C-alpha cells in the first residue's frame, strides 16, 4: 500500500482536526476521504462505512457487558463489519473506545495488553 505524507501549519491542522472530529475520523482518514471525494474515485466505498453507526453498535455492546466480561475493540463489532474497515477507521474506533474507558473508569478498565499492543478491557 502506498503512503502520502503531508505537512500542515498549526492553523491548517487545527481546522482539519475540528472538521474530522465532527465526522468521527482521524485526520489521516479525513484527508483520504476528502482527496478521494475530490477525485470522484472510490469515495462511494468510503461513504459506505458509517463511523457513527459503528460507534452506536460499540456502545450497545458495551452496555450489554456484564461484570467480569473481557473484550478487545474488534469484539464490539460484528466480524463482517470490523473486517471491512481500513486501518485508519479501526484506529478511529480504537481511540473512541479508549476515550469511553477513560471516562467510565468506574465500570471499565484495561486488564491486559496482548501481543501487538492490543489492549484487553474488562467490565468490573
């Protein structure tokens, strides 16, 4: 897979960050989305993935967790949905879960770090 590296001024990056947060994307995913949308190529494929829908599914799954249940981010989505996400989208959802865990530390915690730095969480 090819990569493109881009540098932004602080002001430009602040504008991009504010906008991508509204879409639930990382700056990298948002940049890719905008470029493909501009080019009119593969933008429809990106639009098919509704990050907000993924977040809702994750929230439902978190609410269904019982005390003692352990899980990783990918376990909160159906396998067919998780496997269709690109790396950037997976990172976006991982960061979303991390934020939930930090804000709900009275119910959830990191209980282990698995291989490849995958965090395992627990409802307690």
